[in-house]
């Protein structure tokens, strides 16, 4: 049985929060027809994906 290392959980939580925030902002931007919200949502999702790809525990 392996024990989760604390920094791994922190990075995973950060990736999940960024992805969720990106999805919410993207949906809100699409619903409100606000390009700046769409842009922030996309960049949050890109950051989450980048962190997931770079940091592999």
C-alpha cells in the first residue's frame, strides 16, 4: 500500500481547482457573451493542463 505524499495532494488539488474554475468561467463567459470571461476560463484550463503535464508524481 502506498501513502500519498503531501505535496502530491496539494498539486492535485490545485489542478482540480484550476480546471473547475476554468470550466465555470468558460461557461459563464459563453452564457453572458463576455469574451474576457471566456479568455480567463481558457487560460485557467491551459494552466491546469500544463501543471498536470509537467508535474507527474
